[in-house]
C-alpha cells in the first residue's frame, strides 16, 4: 500500500481561483474528492508545477516524502515551482523565503533574526502514493481513492502507462470510457469491428461506492494482429465499477482465465483540460514487452481523445433532456444521474 496521510496542524483554506473555469458550486463539490496529479517517478527534488481544478500546485520531494503545496510564495506571489529544495525547505527564488514540509515559513534572509509571523504558512495538501501515482485533495483530508485490488496481487503484472493530456472535459472523457456502443466506430483500427455493431442488453446496478455494470458481448479485446488467439465463439465479459465523480475500473475477462484491470482516472486540470492516468494490471503475458502495452493503450486513448476534444457542448450535460439517448446508454444515463446526486450542476463543466 502507499504512504498514508501526514499530520497537519493548521486548517487549510484554498481560495476559489480568480479565473476558475468551473462554477463555484461545481468547484466546491469537486475539491472534496481525491485525484491523481503525477506519477511518483516524475517527482524528484526539483519542484514541478501542476494544476488541479484551476489551483496551481507545486510537487517536490523531501527526505523521500512527496510534498504537495500551493504554488505561491506569500511574500510577493512568485511560484515556488521556480525555486529549489534545500534540506527540508522549499526556497522561493525571488527573496529566498523558505517554507518547511508543514508549510511554515522557516527563514527570511533579509531579516534572519526577526520573529516570523505564523500567517506566513503556505497550504500543504495531503498526499497518498498508490498505483504508482501521487494522489491529493484540495479540501479533504479523508482518503478517498478508487480501488484496484489486483495491483497488490503477486500474480499480476502492474503497468503504468504515461499520462495523456486531453483538451476536453473530464466528464466527457469518463463517459467515453464507459460507453460500449462506440467500439465498432471509434476503435475499428485498434480492436473492434465495424461489422459487429449491435449492443446486447445489459443492466446497471447502483452500489455503495457508485455503479456496477457487467457487459457481455462478442467484441474482442485483442488487438488487430492477435485475433487468432481468441477461441471460437468466445464471449467477452467487461465489468465496469464506477467511483464518482471521475474514476472507473474496467475488468476485461480474457480467454483462459486471463484478466485485465484498467483504472481510468480523469484528473481535472481545468474545465477544458484533463490529464488522464490509467494504471493497469494483468495476469497474462507478464513477460511481454511493456512498450507494446504502452503503444496499444496510447492508440486506444488517442482514438477516444479525438471524440472528446470535439464534442459540443464541451461539458457533460447532466440535464437528461439536453441530448438524445438510446438503450445502449444505460451506463451513461446512470452516471449522469449520479453526478447530479453529488450536487454538481446541470451543466457540469469538469
């Protein structure tokens, strides 16, 4: 398991971003959830700047621990990601202000003997390292991370493909991941078939964590060059477990008891930009070149990205009268209803 949440002695209050692309209502809801913001291996001693829900954050490593803080020196507003780490402190490059791992200002070079005001304390956000990713939350200290049990199973190979940036909303990306009727059209070059268009009936179950969907069809999950591996008349079971607001786990049941688990984690950089993380685990082909998996995963997500980046409206409409629906959209409809129940607006823009 990953490292747990650290202790924080000061109440953390993050102001609503001045140029926020979310409505205040949606932002308030979404800041109460946890999202991945970077791969663990990306974070070194040199600070890096990222954005989550239009909040600028800085990530850096102190004594093997990853710190996530607001990317702003309180003295003159310079991003701390422009600075560097010295010992346990991050140093602002403008006037040398230093901040410790709990956010306290530990040094003002211009006045080395002066008493430092306790108000000089930057926001430090909780962090958890799991599935090779750094997770954090803007407003919640209560860990809320979707489950991927296979990651801890020694019989599985863990895979973390590079993240993918999408110039589109996280809600639209999530819905595309859950959609089963687009396979024949969007993924005909990677794994699906234009001649296999029919969507068999399926049901959606509401659970304590969100939604559970089991979808059985003849649409193969093998890539185009691997169809010969599929037994005759094999039926593919795809199981979706949805963890609102923006994560879902897909389990694909392969022939000969093979299983592939993919955790789709849409991190909302802003209302119109999403950083996609997709840790996965499989119990077959554990010795196959990992680069082949990266390439296949990228092909599929790029096929989806072309749709997400061009949908109108850009946001995911939670008003069910805003778009037409068909029977194959059961999961999408249930997902939209669930987001409304979380308190998100009818024109959810994340």
